[in-house]
């Protein structure tokens, strides 16, 4: 059965999740992101999740002229990570990500990493969940979602 916006996020999450140790360099993180063609790594410290580092974090430091081989992932990661349990509905996870302004959402089960959801995972499900009467094509060709209260 295909995923639907009301189904649990566990239906679309990625597993296994790419991780990196907090003491690894940002250069190693960049190499891992590029090698696996992914947008984020969960950062581990002492066996548990300590944060998340994304391609955007790498780009910010590259643009600033930082030496990536001298920056530890633990120094640049986002440590206040928004997470969700596997049973969270897909649409609720999307709202959570929008409110937190994040593109990656770790999925935790009893404080253990169960998976990772990205905007790329959610967008097709949410788009397929729209009814055609909710979509209006404006003169520019853009499709706009309109919902009645």
C-alpha cells in the first residue's frame, strides 16, 4: 500500500541512517555526505545521538574560508535537534519540520535512532495526497494549493 499523509512516518523514513562521530572533522563529514549523496549525518557522541550536521553546515564553513580539516563536527553540528517517534503521521512530521525550519528529522524510538526523514521523503507523499480540486494553476503556470476552511 503506498504511503499516505495520514500514515506513520516510519513508512517513508530512511534506514540505515548515516552517522558520524562528533570528533570527526568537517572535512570527513563533507566526504561522507558526498560519497553517499545525502544531505545530513546524525552525529554520535558516547553511543547516543548528539546532533546533526548537514550539507548546509559544510557550505557555510567553506564560504567562510574555514579549514575543514581543523573543525570537529561536534563544534559545528546543530545540537538542539527536533525529533519524532516512528508512529507520527507523515503530515504531522511535515508540519513539525516546517515549524522548526529543518530539512531533516531524526526518528527516535525509546531514545534510539530508528530512521531519518527528509523533505525529499515527505514531498511526494504530501503532493500525492492532494485532491485535484485543492490545486489551482495560476497564469504564470505555478500550481497553488488552496484549501477551504
